[in-house]
């Protein structure tokens, strides 16, 4: 409410009521409704497997009812993330981001759910790399026998709709070529290489690429399993002690620092940001969500929050200039194409002299003899 800052309590209550009805009807085992910024997140456990139509319809109908209430409350941007008027059997590609995983529950099953606002799919690439491939972040990769064999990363090309699985540590350098470009490539899933168990899953839906225009940022989510065959809780949280630069922020068209916050501070307002991230920890017990623990509500993250504010100050000084503003290829979903079209007939070719001065390159290889001396001209 009040622009893009926070979620209206009535909307969150509606979400809780809808999921609780589904739980009482036996559709869900358990549920929890939370938020980050102006986005409502539905956390659900069930025994119907991934991509279940009834579960996806429950989520879709809940968002639709929330949109109807938001419009009655005259909340800004109500329903902007719903890209279609009708449910087609799955919410993927319909607007809301989703992350699902089917697991065999372990004797102890700690799970952390991350919820982002004012950022985009691909924002978790670097943290996932740190968690599951960087021994400086996760010492368990070196000294923990269950982790020592490494993890596999499912990487999606969200522009061309392709995917590839790359193994760490063997193919780290190949993987970094792609996941270092979070605008186009996003880590969807991480799996334990020896057991094949799923370790993490993130939402990779890119609203602008689906809609062909800017309709709001993707506000991604991620689920990470902890302990045992996976990184410890502290190793999963450690990547967020740096305020990584992510895309999003104002109008989804700027780079900004990702600020980890407790729920009490998950209401971005400065320049509609900076981008925020909430982390809720649950202990899963027979499908029941025990918790949550507000993981970033910890003074141990105070320094990174200060770092995020310092980075925000620096980037904001750039105004409409890169690197604060996104590069042109990412601006194609804003007014950029219209402006380019309007000015298309006002561009004229450079003169021959000017063109030559901008293209003439005359490299001199190392060890080449010096160019011949020319007669000195009087000054």
C-alpha cells in the first residue's frame, strides 16, 4: 500500500483465509502467507507433486481474489503481475514467480525460503554459486564429507528458453560464463551430485520477457534445504553479508544493492527501494511448517545493510546514466523503443572524415620497429 512500499494487511489476511480453507479441505498439508515489500508470498506444502494443476489453481485463484480486493482498496498496481485473464493449468508464464521442489523428508529438514522485492530473476545466481560452489563461503565443501563431491546447477536461458546442467567444481569456469549474466541466465535448480537430491530451487520467470513490455519486476523467490548433504544454515545465509548489485529498483530499470532485512524492514520506499530480501526459516516435520524464524532479523547483518545504503547513495548520483540505469538491451521493455522510433529519421550519417576518425585503428605489435621519422613541422 502507498505505492509500491508494503502489502496491505487485508490482502495478507485474505491469502491466509484461502490457504487455510484449502488446508482444511485436505488440499494442503500446511501453509504460511508472508510478504516482502508489496508482494504476497504463498508458502505451501502438499503431497501432490510438482506442477499439480489443483495447487497452481489454488495459488492463481488466491492472487486473483487478492487483486479484486486490492482494486476495491484502490491500491496502486493491483494485479499488474497477472499477465492473463484465465488460468491455463499452471501459473508458470502467467506472471507470478514460482519455485517448487519435491523431496523425501529427512529425519531433520531445515528449509529456508527467500522472498525478494524490487529485483529480478537471476538475482540469486551469485548467492547460489557462493552457497554450493565457493569453499571460501561454504567450508563444508572442503571439510564436510557429504558435500565434498559437489553440486550440479541447472541453468536456464530465459530469453531462448533453453537449459543446461553444469557440475561444480569440474565446470565452474564454464558455468560462470553464463550465470555471471543474470539478466539472461538464471540458476533454476541445484542438486547434490552423488545422491541427485534437490538442494535449492528459484523462480526464473521474467515478466518483461513474457509480456514484451515493462509490467513490474519479477520479485523472485527461492527455497534452499540445509544441513546434512547440503550447506549448513549459516553457510546458506553467509552470501548475503555482501550487498550484491542486482537489477530492479525504480521502475525495474536500475541496478541497486540487494539489502537483506527482517520482516519489520521489508517495506522499501527510497526510490522504491533499495531492493529487499527476506529470509524465513522453517523446520519441516511431516509436511508441517514449524516456524518461521526471521533469519535476517539479526544484528549480524547490520554491516551489510549499511553497505547497501552506501552503495545506494553512490549509484543514485548517476541518475539516468549507466551503470545505475540498466544497459540498453534491458531497456527495450520500457519507453526506449518508442523514443528510438520517434527519432529514427533524425539520425544522419557521419561525414567521411568523422567516420574515419572514429574507426581508424593502427595497432603496433610488440617488438615492431619504430615508425619512420618524419620531418618536424614548425610549431
